[in-house]
């Protein structure tokens, strides 16, 4: 009997050791697929060897955008330095670096010579990334141009609102420096209590803000949802009458992409902005709204008589502006992006026929409600239907590097 018990104990211990070995192997495999979260902006990027530079767009518009960046940043005094990971660059040196980029282009009009000059005069900082340095998940956004009305109609039944007066902005860093890297919160007062602000369901389905004088205009419900995702756009009331809407604020509730609720009806390969919109437009109004309400995040707008600007305060540049998390990456900075550009068989289709890997200089000028963390970026494609066609299908891994000027003695003009 004792020998049987010893044998059983030996077998049990062997099974436990075997299980632990499998568990450790599983943990190791998980660790190899993702990286530990970073603690703060000082870990957001690190210097690497310069990648092979190329650019698939005309450089003249980029140089004009960099000049606009410089002029705008000179006028605002909100920053004395810029953080690129653990490298802190004083504002004067940062602006001098942007000017150097412009000078290099003007002195090296040939693209090959210009790329070589940039590699020689700038250091490249790879962002922290998802599974390795530099790697990000890239999406794209655009500026919609949609039809609307100043008054509610059967066709234009969804209001776009300006920011409510009872929306409270909470900056926790004012209370304790340990919250410096935390996002700002939104809420409302309920007596002496601060509670979360109204959700999309409260605003759109329960009409909690109706009749408070906040309605800017009325549009199609699906167009309203897409406008909120993009953060800005144009509403046309007639050929000569329109308004430009820019992001003003948000309700502060977490963004929840509705695409994940459609995986039983749309395959992963075909899940994009276009397939989601087509599905929404086929649903009965109540079912459509129930699906939209799964994303509680809500955006408020302000109306302008000119096209929208980025969070930095300058107009977005087609194909060049990116939105990132401002807790980790400096606004106004120059970067280099490697990504998969969609290809289409013709100018009408929404179905891609493949993609090509391209390089492109970009400017970090914007933010986005769903663009959080050190491994995300959103590329502004442009305005109107064709920009929507491209931006609606971009969702893949890319590589992102920020440019910082080399120390003075290493610069080669």
C-alpha cells in the first residue's frame, strides 16, 4: 500500500512539474508577442539607425506645411521644450531643426540628394511600438463633406451639438503630479457629486440635450456618427451655403469601436469603414441606433466659416498630418512613416486590389479619441469622397520614426 502511495505522489508531482513547464512556456510565448507597457513619455521612443528614406508624395506641400508649423509654434508660448523619449530639446533648437529640414530641401532639390542630407543631419527616434521598436498600428481619417439642414427634417433627423455648459473638464494633474500622464476626464455635477457625462444613448436616443440651444445643424444619423469619428468636416445646406465643423469637446466616455460587434456578419478581411457604413444603412432605424449606442463616446463641435484645423491649431495637410497620443509624442514634430498604401483597380470601387509599402514624411499635429498609447497613429488622408475611400480601408502595422536634429557639429548642409 505504501509503495502505491509513493508511486501516486511521484506521478502527481511529475504532472505538476509538467503543467508548470507548459505554463512558463505559454507565458514566454505571450511575452514575445507584446511588450511591457511604458511608464511615461521618457520611454516613448529611442534612437535607432536611420531607415531607408523615400516619399511617395510631392515634397513641396510638405515643406509649406513645415513652414506653417514653424510660424505657428513661434507665436504660442505654451512649451519651452519638447520631449523625444529621454531626449529633451529646447524650443529654439526644436524650431531650428524644422527650419533645417526646409533649408535642406531648398539646397537639395533632387529627391535622392535631399534624402541623403536628411539622413546625415537628423537622428531617427523609433517610437516604443507594440511588438518591437518603431512598430505601430496605423489607421486613417478624413474630413467628410455631407449634406444637412438648419432644421430637423425626415431625412436630416440627427442633431450635431455644440459643447454643453454643464460639461466639466477635469485635469487630475492639477491635484497631484502623479496624474501628469493620465488623460483629462469629463463629467457633470449632480448636486455636490461629480459623475460621468451623458452617453451617446442619453444624447441621441433619449434626447437629453434637445431644446437647450446647442443644435448646430441636422444631418443623416449615419453621417452624424461618421462625422464624430473623424472629428471635423463640412456640412452643405445648399451649393452656396455651408458650415465647417471642428472638434470642440467630447463627453469623456471611453471610445468603443462598433466593428467588434459585427464580426458575425462581416469577416475580419472585409471589416472597414465602408462595410460598416453599408451594414448600418441596411438596418431599421431602431436597430441601427442600438448598434451606434454601443460606442458611448460622443463628440461636440463648433462651427466655423473656414475649414477645420488640427489640435495644434494649423490646417491638416493631406496625407501628411498624423494624430497621436499627446501624452507621449510632441505636437508639431516631424516624423517618417512606413506603411501599406491601398491600391484600387479603378477610381470608383471601394474594394482594394492589394497594397504597396511606401515611405512618407509626416507631421504630428493632431489627436484622436481612439488614438491612445505609444503604439497608435492616425493618418489624415484628405477631404471628401476619395479621401474617405482610402482612409476607410487603412488598418495595418506600420513603422514610425521621429526626426531630431543632430548636435551642431554633426550637421552637414
